[in-house]
C-alpha cells in the first residue's frame, strides 16, 4: 500500500463566497437559536429579538464566523482499492473534515455541516495551536522520553474519551487502553438524519469537546448527559473525531464485552505510516466491587506504562486498592498528576521518582487528599524541574505538577 498523499484542489474562495458563507452561517445560527431556546421563541416582541441579537453576539455573531483568506490545502490519504473506508469517512465527516464518499460529500454541502466544520476547526486550532500543546509535546519528546523505557502499550485508566492527551504525550504508543464509566455509544450514518437533527447533533458534539479543550478533561456526569441528547451517543463519536483530527485513519471498529462491560477496539494508522496501531476503550468500574476481568484483560497487554490525570483521587481510597496494586505491579512507569496514586504508595527501593512543576495543594472539594509529603518535596529547592504547561485540575502553567515514577530494573 502506498504511504503517499494526494492534495485535494478546492477552488479559491472569493470575497463573494466569503460574504455569502458568513451570511448563510449567521442565518443558520439565528435559526438554531430560535429552535433550541424556547424562551426566545415565546418572546414575539422587541425584547425577544434583542435576546437573539445578544445571544448571537455572545457566540461571535458574523464576526465569529471566519473564512480563511485563501483556500486551505487539505491532506487526504491515498486509499487502496477494495478497502472499506466507511468508518474513516464517518470519523472525518463528524470531525468536520472532507470525505471521499459521494453520499457524505452531498451532506457536506449543507449549511449545518459547513458551519460545524468552520467552528470545530477554529476550536481545534485554538487548542492544538496554543502554547500548551507544543510545550507538552516538546517536554514529552525530551524529558519524558529520556527517562522511560521504550513501551508500546499505555494504560490510561480513568481517561474516558481523552485520546487527545495520551496521543500528545505518548505518540509512539502502539496500543492504548482507555477506561471510563461512559457507554461506548453509537456513531450513526448521517444519511438518515433530518437537517435539523444533524445540526443539533453536530452542535452537541462540539459542546462535548469543550471540557477537553478548556481543561484537558471532561466531568463524567456532564459528558454522560451531553452524549445522551442526540443520535451521536457515548464516547464512540469522540474517539473517532479525535483520531481523525490528530491525523489518523480509522481502519475498522470491533465492539465486544468484558464481563458486564462493553468495549470497542479501533485499529488505526497514522497518515504516512504502514504500521497499524490500536485504541481500545472499555466501559467499566475500576473499584474493588467492579468486574476483575477488566484488569485481567488489560494486563495481558505488556510491556506497559500508565498515565493518570484528573482521576478524582480515587486511587487514594481503599475502595480502589485493586486497581492501585495492578498499576504498581504491571507497569514499567507511571506518569500522573497528584490526583493519581498517592506518593506514599511508591516504594523508593522499586521506583525512581521525578517531580515537575509545582504542587500547591488540592482544590477545596478534594481537601482530604492533600499530601503533606509531596508538598514538602516541592518546597525543597531543586527537587522539582519547572513545567511549562498545565493539564488536569491545574491548568495554569505555574500551578500544575507531573510526577514520573520509573521502575528500577
């Protein structure tokens, strides 16, 4: 199979096109506001009209709808004849990227999809193009890679649908195992949706990414509620979209069960590579009362490293001691913030510990998980290396911490 790319050649966008598109998208926003804000619908008055104007102004209005000054060059993978690329096309469609399938290209001409593509592209570039991601990528390529052994498998327990962060920090991983409480869900074909349903589904999909974009994580209760509102349910749409946006081709998808939980395995390949990688998401309970077959399944895939972020300090609790023991015994390294495994659980005769950033304590809601021993280490001059990016609960650069534990051999 060829690893080359071909370039699509969309025609240049003229000023007339740009103005027409802005008007079309702005009109679509007005229609969306009237449909999904019942209070405004009931306000057949000047005050109701003012609500529409204020709402759209807050969302950006016409000035928030940007059309590039020149037509972008869009990379499309070269595909081998006979391969089924339906899954990849669905991933690209919902990610706001052009597809190769004629049926989907027809839908891409609709204003609701064009608006989705513009807004999602703007939001995605705002996150990946900001300082946080380049700094994290550079840190992973230098400091992190120099200290951890080559590890093809990453366990990201409590990670939910956050493929974006693990891809950022561990771009060489061949197998990634995510675990969360959210259901696998559905990725339906858009051909069967009305334009109104599709518009609402796409808007809700963008909204579901905001937690990941703004804070680097999503709260389970919020994500579960958001993903139940439209035909795009569960984490499956989020995983497919993130794979497409991070430059990967979705090769297929297989759903299966592990005990009472559902799981999905998504083979994928980065553009320009022949090597096949694998992303697995498992819905499951990681507490001691959960099904032990979940960890048994994950533990078959080694050698492995683990990543923990915004884990609600659950691994501090005795109710999650089984998962804590699993990670300490089954991994070659663990990278985490302070919400992962408590410092006291790392035996210094087994682990080398490296500290980055700053530890300022915990948020009030997690007050009982304050770690005095960790605080004292960070107060010791020279004990921690500066960190130029934030992830998890501490998103500010000067407040975030990362703790790297590497097993001695």
